[in-house]
C-alpha cells in the first residue's frame, strides 16, 4: 500500500522549532543608503572663507609682525647706543682720573725747570716734561694759564685779591698753579690772584 514514508524520528526527541526571523535591517544601519549619505556628508570639508576676508586677515597679521619687528629693532638700537655711551663715559672717567693723578708730577717738573741747575740736568727734565705734556695733550689735556684774562669762577679759584694799578678789577694778575681741562672737563681749577678795586683788602675771602 502506497503512502507517505513513516516518520523515522525518535519519538522521544522534541520537534525543532523553525528559526526565528532576524531583525529587519534598519534604514539607518551601516549598510543603509542613509548611512552612506551621512558618512559622505562628514567627509566633505567646510566651505573656505571668503578670499577677500582671508587676504585682509593675512595683511593685518603681516602688518602686526612688521610693527613688532620695527619696535624690537628700535629697542635694540637704543640699547646699543646706550651701551656705547656708557662704555665711552667709563673709559673717559678712568683716563681723567689717571691724568688727575699725574698733575702733581707735571707741577714738579715745571718747578724743576725754574730752579737753577746744570744744563744737562735741565735738558733732561725739559725733555721729560715735553714728552709727558705732549702725550697728555694729544689725549685731550689742556692747561689753563689765565694770566691777564678775566676771572672765571667756573675755571679759576681766587686765593688773593689786591689792587693792581692799570689793571681792570676782576682781572687775573698772577697764577699760582695752573688749572687743567680734560676733554672740556675741569680736572683742577687754576689758583690765581685777582685784581681788586682800589682800597679793597688783600685778605679778602677766596672766591670759588
């Protein structure tokens, strides 16, 4: 007798259930067209700024950098000049102090030339005096011998006053010690006697 074949499954084995249907693909899932469109939008760079605005911004930046550079250059130039002035002033101060210490030696040589002595000794002293004063003069030393000129309180120190016939009052009539300038800087004032008006005391206070 024909018919369907007998079920050979073990009567004790439970029947398998059909597989559950999987989740339907989301329209926004990785494989969805919408996801591709989103990824495509993210990859698109931002639109460039207006070229005119960008150029203007760059020009402003360049101008600021130039201005900053000019300021730095001016500051450095001022610093360089100030350093040069301070260095020159320090060197001049040192030279002035050294020459001031040599002035007593020049005074001694001048007194030695006025003293009686042999020709050989005098010639030697005169040679030393000329060499020393010539060298210092070349460095900027200037002697002040104001005999016959008007008294200048900035350059002279009056140690005596007395009337001098035929000489205007205030005129230097005698120099006791020369004064000296170094590059227009007073190293030592000249010690002088000044002509006074007739009847003035010879013991007047020195004028500084």
